[in-house]
C-alpha cells in the first residue's frame, strides 16, 4: 500500500473499510454513494442513525453525525467529483467513518484551526477535537477518515 504524504507515521491508513482491512470485528457496516450536492449531508446523517440505531449511545451518535456532516459538507464544497462515498463501520471498540471523493485532497495540518473569516472552516477543527483518531489520504482521490472510541462493554448492533 502506498502511504500518502498526509498520513502520519503510526496512524491507521485511510481506505481500511474500502479495502476490508479494518482490524475490528464489524457489528454493522454501510457503504453509501452520495450525490455531490447539499442533500448528501442529510443522507449521510440518516445512514449514521440507521447503523448506530436506538441501542447506540446518544452522545456517540451525536458526535459521529456532527463529524460526518462536516466531512460530507467539505466533500461537497471542495471535492469537485461527481459523487461522494461514505463508509461506516461499527465495532464494539470503536466506530469508523471514511468519506471519499475524487478531489485532489489536502495536506493535513498538525492542528487544524477554524477560519476567522466567519464563513465556515470549523469542520476539521471539530474532527480534530472530537475524533479519537483521524487522517487524510490522497492516493486515490481524497479520503478523510475518523474513528470514535466506544466505552468498554458498549453493546450496539
């Protein structure tokens, strides 16, 4: 596997769900093609709700939906490709999301900061704060991924 310049040493690689290499036992998974328009955000949030389900913890569901919304919004604004692919997997240990588009991607800043212009720019800042881990790969388009650790003993489908 080619390591992208924006992947940091020791971080899990992007595309793990796409390649079937995520090391956790998957309880639930989804892969969804989304349109390159604002309706993609609502569809992505619905996919998160469906796969975390009523047995999921409200706080983890809220965090994952927020971060998915931010990444899909970024893909719509900056991706420039005809579609976006959302991949989601739930395991007992953590939840993983990959948002892929055909755009050129970007270099991950060590510590993303919100834009001061007032016109957005909070997405990656929020991902950096709320996700347990996250990264970017640009080897096949752009893939931004994150993982949210789950408390021990979480029993969600």
